[in-house]
């Protein structure tokens, strides 16, 4: 098995992306609180949470957990996505 296949099969790549998302969110929120410039947290956190929850569901499936926890993560991701769409909707 190739190195990339092995990293994906073990969930290492998903873990790295999740860690990057946490660092990204902390940096953007920190910059917003410090300078009141950049992207407002309310404008990007719902979308980021939706993506992170989908990655978490993938990580659980790779780890071999029951179907229940990934399903809960996917439902929560859907709700976060709805919040994001509702915030962006223009009449």
C-alpha cells in the first residue's frame, strides 16, 4: 500500500485537516477580536463547523465506530449548513 493510502486509511490525513481547521478558526477569531478586522466569526463559523463535523463523521467511520455517532455528526453538519445558508440568504 502506498504511503498516502496508508495515511488516509489510518485517518491521519483527516486528523491533520481537522487540526488545521481548529488553528484556522482560532487565528481568524483571534484576529477579529484583536483588530475588529477580517472575517466576522458569525460569517464563517457555521460553514467551518459544518465541514468539521463532516470530517469528524468520516474519521469515526474510518475508526470503525457504530453508525450512530457519524449519523449524529452528519445531522449536526446539516443544521450548521442550514444556519450558514439562512445567514447568507438575500431577499
